[in-house]
C-alpha cells in the first residue's frame, strides 16, 4: 500500500528530477549497451517538458523520490509520454500505474484526446504496464512492441470489447511469429493467414454457449 505516495508537478531541473533521469539513463545503457546515451546523461533540464502544453512530474513515497515522467504535445490533439521511470525497489507496487494515470489525467487537462509513447523490447516491465492499461500499436495492421498509443476519449462498451478482441488476435499472432523466429522458422504469407483463421476459429468456439 502507498499510504504516503504523492505525485507532484516539478521543473525538470530540480535535484530529484536530475537524479532520477540519470538513473534511468544508466539503466537504459545497461539494457541497450549498443546505443549511446551520453547526450541524455548530460541533460540537466528538458525545456520541452517545462513549456506550456507540457508537464513533468515526480513520484514521492513520503519524502523519497521513486519515479518520474513527462508529457509533451505532438500536435493539437496528441500528447507524448516521455522519460517514465520507477526505481527498481518501488516496482511491482503500483507506483508505475499511478504515475501513468497521473500523466494521462494531465494530458486530458491539457486538451489531448490521444496519447503516444515509445519503449523497447528489453523493457518487459514497461511493456506489460502499457499493454495492461490499454495501449495499442500505432499501426494496428503491423503490431510492434515499442510504438504505442491510447485514445483518451471514453469508448462505448461494444467498441471497447471489439478493440480488445482485435488486439488479442494481433498479440497472439505476433507472439507466435516471435516464437517461431526464435527457433529459426519464419511464417510465410499463407502461413500467417492460416494462423489468423485458426485464432478466429478458436475464439468462435469459445464464444458459443456452453450446452451444459
């Protein structure tokens, strides 16, 4: 339980903000050693996140900073979430979920109706959080694990269920393709269509009323 948690809007140049960003960059460097994060490590402020139409927040447990995240505008209707980070000791205790909800609420307050974000294949904790909170691939016809978006407008129940079912099918197909690729196999176009048909058939069977 987070009896003392609070999330505050801050300037990106505060000591807590800089410390959290440096930790985040160090973690990214460990997970993606082939990439150069030196420019990010030296950043003392992020002016784009301190500007109008943007926001920077820090998560505290009591007086201890445990996470951070930012929001900026991509266009009049679309916001982008950046620099989402929760210290390792605070993970698995809903801090990331609370942080994400705060950024989404802030996006709505700023007038954005859609939110986007990016993450990487080597950040399974982040991917799990985003998938579980309704983020979907930007291009639904070619699902990826790293470029995601979420419509901040409420959906009717029927539309929400249809979108969830569509994502479930795409996610299962993508997972099958990754599994085959790991074993040195690749699905052909015909194989992909057959797999889609099998998934649809399986879902249709599950939807039938139980005769008992």
